[in-house]
């Protein structure tokens, strides 16, 4: 038998029994896309549903990923999620995006990776309409989230 630092021989690699079970099968990754138009600005939404979390990308037609926020519940206070920047091209994250990520974590009960790449980020009306459209889609298509 090989030790931790010794690579397995080809015989040892293939001697392991291959058992397929539901618990060991890889989880399905599903995607869902939708759009909205706000003040002549086309906004695209792309949801990637992972095993126990969601990746939600929101942006314009340029398809950039300038920001990525991660939000999750803590084991200490389940009612109050926390958020942190993973990618930020302009310094500390947009508080509106972090706030939305935390709302989604609380509403959906799972960790959220949120990338909000809106052409005009200081437009409160645009941000509000985007949040409304996302919440509407969650209500109408809960299995996608």
C-alpha cells in the first residue's frame, strides 16, 4: 500500500471498487437566464444553481465580471447573513450589491455569489427596478433558484 507521499501504482489506482450511488453522484448544475429593460437599458440576469449555493450574474451586454460578492449565513446568527468582496475593480464593494446578496441569502436560505455589473451603478431607480425584477423571477420560478 502507498504512503501519503508516494503516488499510487497503476494497479492500486484501479483496484478501488467503483460503486455508484445517489449520494456519491455529482450534483447537477442548472442555469436560468432572463432579461429586463429599464430606462432604455437592457439588463441581463444569469443564474447558475449549484448543489447548495447560487451564482447570480447581473449586467449589461458587455458580459463583464467586475464585481463578485459572496454572502452566507453564519453559524452564530442564522437571521443575519454576512457578505464579503471576492472581486472588486473599484475598491470596497458596492453596499447595494452586498445588501442585495444578503437579502437573497436570507430569502433563499443558501449562500449566494452575486455579480452586479450595471452600467450606471449610482442610479437608485435602476438598482430598485433590477431588484424588483429579480424578486419577481424568484417568485415566478422558485425551482430555478
